[in-house]
C-alpha cells in the first residue's frame, strides 16, 4: 500500500521541474480552510489565502454549499481581497543620444495595496467511473468590485540641448545643457466591476480507504463584463494531490500554470501574453 501511495504522487513531483521555464514567474500560494457540515446536504466554510507572487494578494472568504441530490452541488460565497500592485517603471526616453536634442526620462509608480470585494455563485456537476475516477465540471459566475483610488506617479525628465560655442581661435566647442525636471502626477483610478465566468474541468482519483487523491484540472476565465462578447482572459491548468489523515484533516500540494492573454485595467482591455507558475500548499479541517 505504501508503494502505491508514492506512485500516485510521483507524476506531480516529476512535473514541477519540467514545467517551469527560466523566464517564467514562480510564486507560492498558501491556503487554510475550515468546513462545517450543518446537515448531510448543507455545509458552510471559511478560508484564508496568501499569494506570494509579483502581484501579492491576501484574501479571506465565507461560503456555503448545498447538494440537492447526488452529483450536483450549488454554492455561493464572498471574498475580501487585498492586492498589491508592484512597482511600475516605464522608460520615456526620446530621441537619439548625441543628436541636437534628446530626452532621458521615466515614469515611476510606487507599489501600493488596495481592497476588492468578490461575490460568486457556482454549480458543480460530477460523475464517478470505474469506482475510482471522479470527473467534475464547475461553472462559476464571479463579480469583483474595486473602489475608486488615487495613485501618485513620479515623472522624471532630463532634456539635453546641444550648444555650439567657439573659443578665441574659432575652434568649435560642442556642449549640452541639461534641463532637469521632477514632478508628481496624481491620477484617479476609476471604480471597476469585473464579471467573469470560470469553467473548470477536473479529473480526480477518488477511491475509498485511499488517503491520496491525485488530480489534473483545466479552468477557463472568460470576462463577460467588457464589450458585447465574452473575452478569454486566462487559462489555468493544474496537477496535484490531496492527502487525508485523522478523519477531519486534509493537506494538499498542487502545481499551477496560468496563461494570461488579456487583463482589464481602468475599464480597458490590455494584452498580456504572460505565463505564471505557482506551487500551492493547502490545509483544510472538516467537521
């Protein structure tokens, strides 16, 4: 039995070094959850999460779910998100160095944190094949609202102006005058309400008296609040396993890759083309 358990988690351990690339961003996500069964069909939960990545994030959430019959689970939830916007540097240099006039400069926005509120409603359908393979499809509607916020941006410019002078022997002397300017620009980020439809397909090994539950999953995030059609923002794939022990406790380890195609900033669509990796560690207590 012990050998069988190691075989179940071996694909996850092998996948981690093969999936990461040198230029990809890798982060650590950690989460803790508590789940209380009110009846056989109804439960409530509390969860805390922290994501240590480029855009670090802390979240706390409350949720409840109900199973009207076998194979179907309905749920609603609320999350408070506190997200970090990292330092943002943008080169604003113009012109060719050594020409009659060129400018060195940059815009810099310092890191800041801001709150968001997220509400979701979901339905999960599942079937079990061969008494060990659980296939589930989850459809989640997610609405996230962030309030208006004020952001300060530093604008630094050095303008180089060519000057030609002559000495007593009429030899040409070339120099450059530097005009330095620093100013702070205050901008107001408008309130934003983002609506997303998340569709997740998950295959999981689920067999009685086996504490390990390896899984693979793929989730599609479609924005439904911008324009007149759905916009595929990102795709998140994952591989991992849970481990149940002492009846009420479960720990999990998973590896996620998120492919970012688009993002919504200031109510505008921004092209991204990024890939981010995350190792997710979790613990849940159920009673």
